[in-house]
């Protein structure tokens, strides 16, 4: 099973920016950490609940901020999601 983020460059541009939380107490996660959490959520949902989530949510800063990803399609064993937005 693979999780593919369709707008990966935009996602990386936002979350791998070193200056994003420069003047805050927040501890941002990088895109690799976020992707790993999303994959674990997707894997559990498919293996345990036998369902594909239409949206995946994950914390991006070890705080209250969440990143939202929308399900696009599935081809074989690859699940395509698009980074939609953040919320806090």
C-alpha cells in the first residue's frame, strides 16, 4: 500500500519552510513526519475498518494545528490524497 499526495510540491513548500514558526513556541513537524502519520491512519482504516477515509487529518505542530487531506482516487494499491488546508 502507498499513499501519494497529489500536490506534494505545494505541501512541501508550506511545511518544510524553516521560518514558518520562527517566532512562536510551536514545534512544527516536517512533511516526512506528517506523511508517516497519514500513512498509519490510512493503513489502520483500511485494515481494521475496511474503509477508505474521504478525509485524513493530522497534527502538524505537536499542538492544535491540523492538516487536512482529501481523498482523490485509488489505483491498485496506491491511494491518492490532496493536501487541502490547515486549521487550528
